[in-house]
C-alpha cells in the first residue's frame, strides 16, 4: 500500500517539494533552510539533485524565494507573495464549509499589462489559491470574503491601486446554482475527493508506529500533494451551494488525521538531515 502511494512522488513537480518544505518545515525552523538541506532531504526521496538545484535557481530568479549567503552556504526563504500563497493553501486545506453565507459575492478586477506579466501572474496565483473563479480576463468572483491575503499580497507587490474589490449580492442573470456550475466543476471535484478517501483512509487508520521517520516524511508529501491539488481547485463554497452528498468534509477529516499522524516523524527526519549538514538554523 505504502509503496503504491509513494510511487506517485516521482511524478510530482520538484517545486512542490520546495514549497511544501518551506511551509511545514522551514516555518518551524527559523523560516529558512540551506540549499544543501533541499538537496539531501528531497533527494533522499529519489528526486534528482540537478532538478532540485535548477528549481531553486528558477524560483530565486522569479522572486518566489529570497536568498542570503553565509560563508559558502546559500540559505533560502519564501518571499512575501509566496508566504501569502502558502498561507492560503494551508487555510484551504484546513477550512471547513459551512452554511453561513450572507448571499454576497466578492468581485475582484485588475488591469495589469504584458509589461508587468510577472506581477500579474503572481497576483493571479493568490486569487486562484483563494478559490476565486474567473469571469474573464482580470475579473474574478467568489461567494465568500477571501480578500485579506489578496490585499496584503497586492500591497507587497505595489499593486494596491490597480486592484478593485467589490462585495455585494448577485441581483440579475443566471441563478447562483448555474453560476457555480459555470465557474467551477463541482462534480469533478467530488470524484477526486472520493478517490482520495479510497486511497488514504487505510493509511489514516494505521498504527503510527509502523512508519519510520523517513516514511512519515515521504508520506506527508504524498498525501499533501494529492490533497492540495484537489483543494487548490476547490473554491470552498458555502455548503448551501454544494450537493447534499458532498465528500469534501470526509476527505478533509482524513487529511487532518494524516497531518497529525505524520508531522512528528516528518519533522524528526527533516531535523536529522539538517543536523547531518552541520548547519544550524537561526
């Protein structure tokens, strides 16, 4: 069972390992990690060293990562916009749908030209991870007020004056159910949640003692990648807008169980790799 789950790691983008490591490990260990840690820790899972170094370089060049040198060692930390995306991702994974909805929708509009394409892509990433659906170029919609991290990221990028945010009722046009259908594929999301439940419920009901620290480290990536890809596409709609048999909450409960089970071992393994490097986080 475990081997089948871990085999999917070889197909995961290298950047996913780096983002996840920054989110769950670096933020508990001073917010930054040496490049050697990424090479050794992620490399121990079968990820090519050259791919890791190239991905770190691209993320630094794209300003997703900030760096500093200490002697011959290069340290990496998440940029403010990367932190916003990571925080939104964590919130999406742990949030629960509720019936509490005031009937208002949040509408976001921005106009950022090709000359600032990198800025446009980064603010769009925050919108997407917050679950906004696209009504058209530069126009995004969500039934909840999901703007706090968006506005913080816009401020960090110097885009506050180029972002217009509105909140109010949907007063004309297609009904809310049809609007949800147009913006998000809820049926496909339901099937993906059901598949996650089938694959990972046996792990969630396992005895934690059967997993080594390295297995916990690897399994955490495995389930988190799969669950995060689903929740990335899940807009976290109010339950009044979802089907009655929505499986998202059961899948989320399994994911929370897995996180609590695997995190201690994953941290233990990360610490061991850090200790072997001879470097100490501040």
